[in-house]
């Protein structure tokens, strides 16, 4: 959630034009994103030289979610190219340069209704997460310190998705964490070996 105090002074970015993922089955992707999530298709095309397909879905507010389908694409590797599970259900880390998850902004007043709708459509949804600044970063109940409320679910290819709603504005006190560097990383082999 941007405020004029932290506005971009370098580029006039207006959100995402699109985020592009890779699908194993474009028909199943259309069925899920248009049929279950209600995202209208904006553009569909076959890539030249039989390289595959590229489809664009309307994600609201001028943003799009796109998918490629490549006939020779390797399968994703859970835990590497994408999280194995949803937060609260298992391991949800993924590799550097992978896409961990896509969070869709939803209105707070529709949050519970949308969760129930997905469940009714047979989508396995995670628990409601009230993100706050407590040591666990999750509150069991809503309170004034919750900055975002969300729940997670996966598409048919295992892409981790999230419905999230901002619950408060951010200020200078929200910027106290110094960024870590590559030198701070612990490679999984070093931790387990």
C-alpha cells in the first residue's frame, strides 16, 4: 500500500502490466482462472513456429496474469520451482528466481465470502492468516496491528495463490528491517549436512 511519502520518484509505475507463468495444460488453466476465479480472457495466441501458446487473463485494475504453454516444457519441481504446499500445511519455500506466489488484492468486506466460494468450488484453501508484527507474525484474531489478512490456495499446476486484503496503511515504523545479502544465505545442503 503506497503513500505519497514513499512514492516512486524514478518511474511512473502503475502496477503490473502482467506476470507470466507456465502452464502444463492451457485448457485446465482456462477452466480454473476463468471458470473458478472468474478472470476473463483478454488475449489468446499461438506462438510462431509451433513454440506454444500465450494467454492473458484480466486480473482487475488494468493488471493481467499471463500463461505460456510450451510443448517441451519440463515439469516443475515442488520445493524448487514453486512451493510444495501452502503456508500452514507444509514447506512453502522455493528457489532463488522462482515465483513463490501470486497475491490477488480483494476487498476486506468480501474476504470471508470469497474464501467460502472457493471452498464450495472444491478448491483446497489454507487457514485465514492475520499478518501482524508479533514474534510469530500471525495473530489468531483480528486487531489494529494486523496489516494484511489472507489465505492461500493452489492452481491445478501447484502455483501458490493468495487472496489478500490490506487492513491498514503503512508508515515509517514499518521500514525497520535491514535487507539481507547473498552472504547471509544458508544453502540447504550446508544446513542439513
